[in-house]
C-alpha cells in the first residue's frame, strides 16, 4: 500500500511540476511577444516623430531667422545690427530701382507743368528717398513677420507631435511593464500551485502510510 501511495504522490508531484513549468513558459512567451510588439511600436513612434521634425525643420529655421531679422530692424540686437539691416534695405536693388523711378516721375511731372526749377520739386525730391526707405522698412518687417508666424506654427506642430509621441510611448512602456508583471504574477501562481500540489501529495502519502 505504501508503494502505491508513494507512486501516486510522486505522480502528483511530477505532474504538478510539469504543469507549473509549462504555465511559466507560456507566460514568459506571451510576455516576450507583448514586449517585442510594444518595442516595435515605440520605434515606429520615434521614426514618425523624426520624420515630422525633419519635414518641418526648414520652416522652423526660416521662422527663427526671420525673427532675428525683425529684432535687427527694431534695434533689439543692438544699434550696429539695426544700422546694418536698414543699410541693407537702402542698398538693395529694389530700393535703387524704385528711387530712380520715383525721382524720374517727379522730374517728368515738373517738366510737363513748367515747374522744373521750383522749390516744390526740390522738396519732393528731398523727401522721396527717406519716405521710400521708411516704407520699405515697414514692408520688410511685415514680410519677416509672415515667416516668423510660419516658423512659430511649424515649431508648435513639432511640439504637438512630440507630446503625442511621448504619450504613445508612455502607453507602450506601460504595456511592456504590464506584460512583464503579468509574467511574474503567472510564474508566482504556478509556483504556488506546485507548492500546494506538493503539500497535498505529501499529506496524502503520510495519511495513507499511517
């Protein structure tokens, strides 16, 4: 009778051990699959963010440069930078062409009306270039403002993409942690079941022996 009891107890122990091992192996396999899937998701999220950042980078850079140009015009980067910005506008082909056209028009109009040598003509000529320069400075500042806004929107787009990517990666990391925690809990349950099975088998063996 004791040999039969021992055989039954031994079979129970072996069966419990094999069941526990199989359960832990299945849990680890599932956890590895979930972890790998989440890791692939993280890599894809990072790849997509890098692509968006690269796509918007020229607009961000253009906006940053335009903002510097606006600051130069306003004198926020120093008097030297402001003077250089204004001098650049004044020496530009656009200013030269418009100034020449405007002065020619003033002289032509004065010639047609017989007032070529009048004081009004000289006053108009004297005021024309400063007024034209002021107008072109305002236009340049406004155009730079358009680029600044474009860059700001692009930077905001990169920031939003970064936040979305961060949230998605956080969720995927949570899935990895949950998978690994699940595997650990499953292994613990398998161990507990094996210990209970071994205890019951031992108790049954002792009971039948005595």
